[in-house]
C-alpha cells in the first residue's frame, strides 16, 4: 500500500510558516547546517522532541580526525575504504577526512571541551578498524552531548535561526517534483505547513525498528520514509550497522558500551573466561564492528548463552570511572563494578548506513531537498561505518549543505508564493489493528529476520508479514505521532527487507548465511531505490 501523504490537507486552509531554509532534525548535522545557513539566510530548525533527544546526545565514543604528526590523511582514508568493503565513494571519503581538522578547530573555538593530556594536548584514542590513535573525545564518554551543546550555544545566539521543539514532521511537501517545505504537527496547534525555499533532512536513523537497539525511541526512520514518499532516491537500504557491545540484562533496556572501551584495552570473553576474538580476526577486539558482532553471535551459539562479557578489569575501578564516567554510572545501576567484574554484553542495532542518496553538497535527487547525517547516504561509509566517522561526517556535510542551501536562496527578490493544492485520502474500509502490538511485533520480526545474520527464506517471510500489516495500517489516517511513526516504520522496514533479499552476497554489515561470500563481480555496486521504479537499480561505485 503506497500513499503520497500520511494525512489529507488543503494548503490554503492550513496555518503556515515561511522561511528561507527549513532544517528537520536537531542533532549535530542539523545544528551545524543551521549555523552555516544562518550566516546569510533565515533558518527554521525543527526538533521532533526536546532538542537534546537525538542520536548525537547518546554518542559516546568520539570523533575521528587526523591531527597528530604520526598519523596521515592517507591512513584514515585507507582505513575508511577498507571498512566500507568496496562500496565507499573515494571522493566522499577524501572530502570528510581532509576537512575534518578544520571542523574540530572551529568547535574548539566555540568552546567544545575535548579531553586533553596533562600537557594540554588533545587526547587521542584508538578504536576498531583504525590503524592509528585518531579519536578525540569529550567528558570521557559524552562526546555527542558536548558536541551538541556546543553547537546549540552557537545556534541560539544567531538571530537568523528560529527553533521549534516537540514538532512532528509528517511529510515533505512537493510541487512539480520540487520540495516546497513540510507538513508539520504539534499538540498545541495541530497541523500546519512550513514553506521553505530549501529543506534539509537531518532526521536521524532507524534503530528503533529493531527490538535490540542503542538508539532512542524517536529513531523511527521518519526522514527515510518521507523522502521515499516524496520520490527521492534511497541507496543501500540493506546496510544497517549493529554495535557489538550493549549491556545485556534480561528485561531491561539496552545501554551502549562504547568501542572506545575496547580501544583502551578491554577484551571480549565468553562465560568460561576465554578471550575469543583472536580466533575470528587478526585485529581481535579492535576488528570492524560487523566482524565483532558476528563473532559474538558465533561464540554465543558455541557456548549456548544469550551474551558474552566485556572484561575491563585491567583498568581498575578508578581508571574505568575516570575514563568512562557515563558507562560507569549505568553499570552501577545494575550493581556491576567494571573494575572487578566483566560487563555482560550483546550486539544491538546501532547506525543506519543506507539512506537518502545525496551529492557532496548534500543535495538529494529531489530539487530543493538536502539530506545530511544518518538520514543520508553520502558515500563515506560504504557497506560498513568505521568507528567515530559519523559525527565528523555530520559536521562536514552539515556545513556544506547549510552553506549551499543559503547560497541558493540569497538574492531572491520574488516573494515566496504559498502554493494552493489539496491532498486527499479515501476513507479506509478495512479493520484496525492494535498499533502497539504491530509496532512491538515489527521490531521483533526485524531483529530475528533482518538482523545481524540474514537468510533468503526468512527475508521473504518477513516481507510477507510486513505487507500484511501494511495492508491494514498504511491505508489509515492517524491523528497523532504514534500512528505516523508506525506507518514510517513499516515503509522503511519493507525497503530494508527487500533490499536485503535482493543483495545475494555478504558485504560489510550485510551478512547472508545462504550467500556467505563477497561477490565483486555481481554486487560491487549500490542499490538505488525510487518509488517510481519500484525495483532497485544497480549503480556503479566511483
């Protein structure tokens, strides 16, 4: 069941707001874009919940950047390309790596409090897949929070930037193939339209589609779904990255344990105390995330357990508490002392690698629509994201997209004309399903069938079940975010599932047990999806 808009509306009867640049999302990508665009244009930044509720605020590990004499751009580029398993676009990789130091320097000028050595130099750590120590961090394990707060301070000082919190964006409004803004909703004012010359999608990821996830509940792939309905091209939607280490306590929510913990020397052990990663990869505990996640699954199956352990005891309690204060506090909530006992861990859905296809300025295939951050596919990550490359990608492309959007609205003399058209949706004649039950079942289905390991018949089964639910959910008109989120989740879940079934090989985060080998001859290519074509188009890697 496909539908252009989630809710019927008439533009001439809706309250509306007009701005130069609309930014959907308040994470690091959205905030950096707002600052860049706000230098010369009026900006409206919209946040789905509190400004602080984004994947950025939950990011622990750090930011990858080459700023040491014993490191090099070429090394960071090589590590990124290797981890991307043949699907990274070299020009995108070089752009991010070479522009990273300048983005860090400006953050320092804006007051970002990165951790430093006793002599005042920036403190660098090493994480999985990196051949050098090039990860900077803040407040031990609160890099994302410090980064977002620093950007937010700057944004709120700009008179050209307005901010709306607790505002749900249902859909992108398009006219003759061009994006003209978005349909929005708040509890207080109901539906209203935001018209903009340029719209930047910085809406985050899709982790909440899975039962086991490090993401906040708001990460329901809204941006991917609304871009799909607006006819934008999406790329490599089968590529979802799973983080190897989240605290596993049966019945509780999952909490991320940063890869930086292994970078500081922690090792993965099974219930017998065996450090098993050397048997799976030469880089052992610092292997790329997809390798570590699958290795943990294999060891769990071998030992018939629901989890493994992360052994941090060599750091001691004070050392761990000093370096990772946030993780230490979470461990304390479960009566775990990481200085004296291993932490039970299990993989979880973490980062959406696939997304809205865009160029090096963040421009999507739809005129006047940009995509940045986790909602986008820039070409940096390929088939697997290298640790700590996401925040720097968001900073680099946030600045680029914000500047480009503003440059293309400055000088417009003609006043913005509010379009007049009607979006109609026929009344559903089908029965209603229990939305909470469908949402919970969908998350479990994706975790089982479209998770770390995938198999053809189970992917087909998952698509059939999603189609059944969609038949009774996507035809409805809901009046609150719970319904709209579920519709978005179903649309993107089907794209993920069909994409995973289409790519009959194993590459990066996409692991097919029935096609366990890499196949460069047939599949060293991107899978581009568009609502018009309904089937994927293979695109070459440049």
